[in-house]
C-alpha cells in the first residue's frame, strides 16, 4: 500500500510540473513558439555537418547516409527525452549536492526519487525530441529495407538502454560531489554534455584505440552509434546484449558509489556555506 501511494504521488507531481510548464508556454505563446523553433533549427544545425559529410562521400565507415542520419536522430531522441524529463536538476545531481540543496531534501516528507521529479518540461523543452523523431522517420522512410514487425519494440528498448547509460554515468560521477562539493558541482553537466557532443560521431571505421574507449571507459558510443548498428543487423548476436549488460553494470556501480558518497555526506555535511549563510 505504501508503495502504491508513493507511485501515485510521483505521477501527481509529474502532472503538476507538466501543467506548470504548459502555463509558461501559454503565458507568452508567441515567444515560446519562436524559442522552440529556434531550438529545433539549432538541433538540426548541430548534426548537419556529420550528415553532409556522409552525403558527400556516400556514407561513413560502412554506414550509408541515411543510417548516419538515423544515428544522429537517435542521439537527439535520447538527449531530448532526458532533457525534457530531467533537464533542470534531476539529470545533474552534482548541482543539487554542490549547492547544498541535497540537505533541503532531508526534511521533505517524500522519498528522494519522488523529489527528483522536479523540473520536467514536456512542452517547452521538447524541441530536441521532436526534431529527433522527425529526422528518424525521414531516415527510416528513405532506407530501402523491410523492417521486421518486432523492430519498433527493439528501437524503444535500445532507446531506454541508452538513456539508462547516460543517467547512470551522470550519477556515478556525481557521487564525487559528496566528497568535493565545490570542485565537482558541475561534473554531471560536463559528463552529460561530453556524451551529447561525442555521440554524434559514427565510430564505424575508426581505429580500435578510439572505438573501444568510447564503448567502455566513456560509453558515448553506446548512446547512438552501437544501438544503430544493432538495429540494422550489423552486430553479432552476442554483441547485441552488450549495451544491456553494460547498462546494468554501470547502474549498479552508480547506485553503490552514490550511496557510499551519501553516507559520507551525512556524516560530514557540506562546507559550501560560511556562518553567515552565504555561498563560498
């Protein structure tokens, strides 16, 4: 019963924040439409360079131009959905920790997971998601191949796995903010933006000393390129399980180190504020 109440409250809060975001859109619709349109143009422009290179040379590293476009659209959907659902602070926990806001959550009568629903923007921050979906549809329609009936389900599964990897990376590195809140306040944003910028490069044909680190140490290749290879049958059966296994392992690591850092934080507190209450 308690779990049902928490889940119910979670979705109630999502609805409240969604209505607030809609209110901000309707308050000045003209401005918000211009802003969203500008974001869509910016998102498309940011990936057009890679696609134009693929178009010029008929593909990159064994991927044709529309497969490259699909990969770019896939990455846009991943980051667009995450920014829409957690672009305020939930996706950047090191900010909450580094600014001392984590202590404010102690006294709230809600679990931390529920409190982290703050900052969803399903209307005003949907530009990257919308542009990604549009480009993905264009890429699929232009491909001369028949997709099996289970392919849309596989696409959704791969998108979810990619999102888990991005979020787990953010929380794994954010655990450092418990120990060094001032120095690591923006470490999660550095990780997220690095993944976002690196995922736009197709790794097909890259040497192993570039490809393997981006599939292991810094898994930007698992957020767009490798799922694209899986979805179009360019990997082996064993390789198809790699992103899911990696997502599980990095999630477990993020949970372990985040809890460990949290226990340290509870004992030591934060030294970010001086006695007068001002941020140092």
